[in-house]
C-alpha cells in the first residue's frame, strides 16, 4: 500500500510571498502523484499531476511541483501567492497499477494581506 | 463536458434513518470511486465501482454501508441506520480507466442529528 505525509497542517504566508507545501510519500511500487486544492465547502480541484517524464510539473494558478524519487517527495511551490490561494491543499498518490488514491491529511494555506 | 455531479449537496438525517447519496460520473467515464472526509482529516477511500460491478470495497465499513453503480443511472452510496459518526463529506470521483486522473465531484455533506 501507499501512504502520504503532509508535514505542515497549517501554513500562513503573506501575500506575494513564495510558498512551499511539503509532501512525502511511501510506496514499494511506482506511483502517480497529485496535488488537489479544496476551497471551503467545495470539492477537490486538480492542481497538477506527475505521471512520468520531467520531474518538474507545472499546474494551474501558477503552481508547480517537483518529483524527487530519492527523497520520495513531491513538494508544491508557488513563487508569489494571492489572497485567492487561501484553501486546503491535498497531496495524493496512487499506484500505477492500482485504483485507489491515498490522500494526505491536508495543508491549510492562509494568505495574509 | 459537465463535471462529476453529486446530489444532494447537503443532507440532514436523524439517527437511525437512511441516507442515499448519488453520483453521476463525467461523460465517458465508467469508473467511480467514493471517498469520505471526516472533519479535519484527509479523504479516505471507500469503494471503487465499474458499471454493475464492485471492484474494490476494502475501505467500506462492513455494516450499514453499500454502494452500487447500475447499468443505467447514477452510482448510489447508501448508509442505513445512520449514526452521528457518519457525519462527514462524501466525495465521488470518476475516471475513464484506472490509469486516468480521478475527477472529483463537489461532495455531499451529511449531517446526522
């Protein structure tokens, strides 16, 4: 089975500052990696995904993430955050031959004006 | 192309009643997944279905919970004799196949009084 650890439950950051949300995973098989964003009282929206190829993945809203196989990490970054980025962010992993997504417990990003 | 649709968005039940949650996958998607999000937690996999078949129900509680995905119509997650601990957000996701990204619906927030 796979598991995901999001090291920070809450991340406050000032507007226009950079941010990194950390995600580590464990798996004995090859995996796909995902970041989702959840706005209050809404469903999950896919930010970006890593399936194969380049380890630097660019997503929507200016976010990017880098897959680091040796460190089993998939940290999410944005060089300059906006108020509208305030939301819950979930990292998820699925086995390449599997059908379940395993989610981390989420990181609550709060952008301070 | 409409996204994954779930209804109702909010559902209130008294202890002992039944809850029926519906999920219509994206057009062209034949794989449906149900997840539960308890307060302050990440999403937990419950069940994976294809048309008329339950493929993986390893995350489903053994009692009171059932799911179906009939040949025609939406997928249904049914909770019998609800208890307060069933209060959560229930999300449905769909995909074209097991290697495809899962796209999430807006969720059904169940409150058990």
